[in-house]
């Protein structure tokens, strides 16, 4: 007989459960909370787009476009790509949906993104990002607001202590061209000392040599000219305004003149929030200004600035919240009791009270289950007691148990009767039930 092969999880994907999932949810909840405080609107964009949306905006020579995208022809032979990030899709939507009328537009989204990378701790092929963008604002105040949002998210998660904001400017187009020429001249002089990867970068994207992780490149990269000497006065003033804004908002930052970011579309502000708590995968939140992107996509020239953060990486730094704990565990013993308890638990849950039903094993097993669930009270309902109009309530904190007359704990007309929780739990341990 042919054995059925057990299915495998696809390399680089994750099944997120338990403590890991609770950390994941905590990150998303914190993001939502801060999003509201900063008055950003939520947006949903497709998981896949026409390939050229990413190719044109992120740049053919970027790592993501040149080797990390999941690209496939669909059944109609359209070339599609699973989103490797959110920014390009949001900018595409801005153009196709005519969102210019709402500019400046402050948007957030979150969800899965896909990159064909070598999987390791903190690096997956399907991972999840939080994303925040301000589109249609050229002012440095927009950069400051976004960075302060990022900083507040880390504070909310209790991880800001171990994370540093590294900041750089890539200048305007004029600055970038002049700096790029100076970099090329420097790297050409030291060709012989560069890694093979960096020789390719030299042809296609010389700025990327600056943040090469290859130790062979470091001496040449570290000796390369800084952008500062090439900054136009406008670009210099823009960077000044951003750093002054961050200081005013009391967001700590450090200058990293070697920070260039992987994508071609960045202008002016570029930044990364970095921790040394995650080894090589230390960047938890990163972004910058992309004033050329929407124009590149064929839309009207529109400034923009944004960031994305890895939910898994943020989750790894945060403490896991406890699992949901019921306030009551309901324990029916007998068939009539079980039906009664089905009504009881539905009633409690409709009143926003967390509860669980223990319906497996003998009474002892069920009591153990109530204890293990971390509940405050167990409500024990037996057929015989029920026939006598009684149920039992036990405080799992004090161990005290009491019998209650149904006539005392139930109120309201029959059919719509609800439990008076104060009556149910009174005297057991001084903790009055919530009404
Ligand atoms: P890295 O240098 O780690 O590859 P990146 O510059 O490619 O990062 P971005 O494109 O800026 O990353 O994405 C924003 C954030 O998404 C990163 O700071 C990181 O937290 C997260 N991230 C990026 N790639 C992955 C991945 N493969 N798995 C998990 N998280 C990731
Ligand atoms: Mg990457």
C-alpha cells in the first residue's frame, strides 16, 4: 500500500501559535493603539500586484527586486508578484484610486509580505510587517511625526531602551548625484580591495557598498566620503529641521553616515531602529523619505515618507502576555446539568464575562482543569442539586465552597433570567463578583 507522505511546511514560512502568537498579537495591538493616537487611517491593499509596480518603484538593482521576489504568471499570463513590502502597493493605490484629493494622507496597514531569502532566526520567506506612510507632505514635520510614531510604538512595547534610532540623510537629487560620483571615484580607486558582490554593486548601485556586511569591504567603505560635503543648502536645511524636530519631541537618535537603505527610491531622511538583541537580524523598524517614487510609478510628483517594521522581530523582543484566563469555569455533572450549564455559560459570556466549560472526565479531572485554567471560581452543577434548586460555587483562590439557592442567584422573568454574580460569589473570599 502506498504511504501517504505527510505534508511539510514550506521553507521560510511559519505556523505561529501559543506564546509566539500572543507576542505577535501584542505587537499588532500596540501598533493599533499608537496609530489611533497619531490619527493615521487604516488601509488594505492587495497581497499581489503587477510585477512592475515593485520593479519600477523599488528599483531593478535593489536586493528585493533582483533576487527576493515571488513572481509568477497567473492563468491569464499576467506577471504578478507577492508583495515584498507595502509602500509600492500603497503608492500604486494612491494613483489608481485618485487619493490625491485626501493629501496629505496618513496611512497604516499590516500583514504578510514575501521575500525569497535564506531563512534563519528573525528572517523568513513569509513574514509580517507593520507599515506607516505619510503621502503628499514634503515638510520635515512629516518625517518627525513618523519617527516619533515609531519611537512611541517601541515605548508602548517596552523595548525602546534596547533599540537605537540611526538616522542619515541621502540628500535631494542634486546631492545624491554629486555624492554618488564621489563614491564611484573612491571605490574605483580601491577596486582591488572590494568583494565580488561589491564590484557588481559598483556597476549598478554603488551606494550599497557603504552598508556591505562583507569584512573585505569594510575598510574601503569606512574610508569613503560622507554625504555632508555634497549636501545642497536645501538638503542640509531639511536634515537640520528633522533632527531639531526629533530633539523637540525628545526622540533619541544617532547619526549613521553609512546608512543608505536597500531601495533606490529614498531621498533625504533614511533611518533604522536597531537592536543588538537579535544578532544579525537587528533592524526592527526602518524607512525613509521617497519623494521620487510616485512619479516613477507614472503618477503626479508626490512626496512621501514611511516605515515598515517586522512584527516577528518586534515580537521576539517583547514579553509574552499571559494566555486568556477565564473568571469562571462551569462544571456540569449529569445530563440535565449540562443543558442548564449551556444556558448559564452563554448568559455569562453575553455579559462579557470570560468563562470556560469543563465537560470532560470525572469531577476531579474537571476541578483540576478549572485550576489549571487559572479561573477565579468554579460553578459546580449536579443533576440532583439542580433538582433541589441549588448549585455550588467554589473559590479557586481560597478553596471555600458554598451552596446557592437558584431562587437567590437568578433574577428576571423565566426564559430571560440572568445570574446575579454578586449573590453567586459573595462571602467566598471577599472578592465580589463583577456585575
Ligand atoms: P534586512 O537588512 O534585515 O534584510 P531590510 O532592509 O531588507 O532588512 P526592510 O525592507 O526595511 O528590511 O523591511 C522592514 C523591516 O521588515 C525590517 O526592518 C525587518 O524588521 C523586517 N524584515 C525584513 N526582511 C525580513 C525577513 N525576511 N524576515 C523577517 N523580518 C524581515
Ligand atoms: Mg533584506
